[in-house]
């Protein structure tokens, strides 16, 4: 009698997102984030998050 071999799970690539400030691609599971009124901003680290917060207080986000 032969035993059925279960299908091996196929590894999946992590979802990559871009940092709002430096545009570095990072896995979504390690990104820092800040919720906006209509969407969520993602950052590669606390330095970019702090830079975004400082910039949004003084200028338009596109100027950051």
C-alpha cells in the first residue's frame, strides 16, 4: 500500500511596501506606520517616521 505524500507548502514572498520618505522597499510586517484620514503611511524606521511628522507640521507632504 502506497502512502499519499501531502503537498509541500509553497513559500510566499513577503508583501513589499515603500517607505513614505526614502522609498526603500521593506516587508509590510516590519514597517512602522501612521494612520492618515484616508489611508496608512508606511515607514522603514523611526527616523523616517520622525522626519515625516516634522515635515507635515511645516510643509506640504510632497515637499518632504
